[in-house]
């Protein structure tokens, strides 16, 4: 179920028009090698899957999906970073309260907005948005 939800997030992102062009991809492992980053990269990764009891006969299926926005940058300044932050905010706003597949939106977290250590040490902008969806099952 969580891989289907992650793929539905990919489809929804790729069907939308954003200020910066990208093709989201569902991946198993987040990018760890700088040389694998080719331009603006948007990765969708299943993060967690939790079942909780709502009533005796009803279970809540809570699934978290991470959307990572990454790009290597030549300069670390407002002119370079601001459009990437704006894109992350645009993606976050698009997914907010959006029903994806059978998942009902519950929460969106965007913390931190970007990883300063990635910028400082790797010259790579990295922003991660975590969206939580819930489904109920009997």
C-alpha cells in the first residue's frame, strides 16, 4: 500500500506545473552520491507505515511519504537558493489537504526548510517535505 501511495504522489507531482520544471521519481534510497544528482532532482520515498486501532473494528493506517528536493549549486547566496526554497514551498502547498489515491491528507511537515550542512559542505540544496496520509480499514 505505501509504495502505491508513493507512486500516486509521483503521478500527482508530475501532473502539476510548478515554477521550476522537474520530473519526480519514486526511489528506494535517497540520493547519497553527489555525482548522481543531475540538475533539479525530486525524489519520493516511502518513510513509515503505522497501524493504530480506532475502534474494535476499525484500524487507522497512517503512512508517511518523504519528498526530497535536491540540486547542486555553484553559489550559496539568496539569488541561487531562494527559487529552490520557493519551489519546496510550492510543492508543500500543492500537497496540503490533497487527497492522493486512497490516502486522506493528515499533516505536512517541512523541517528544516533546507539542510545548511549540505549547502556548506556539499554545495547541495536539500529540502525534505514529509506528508502523512491516513486510510481506515475494517
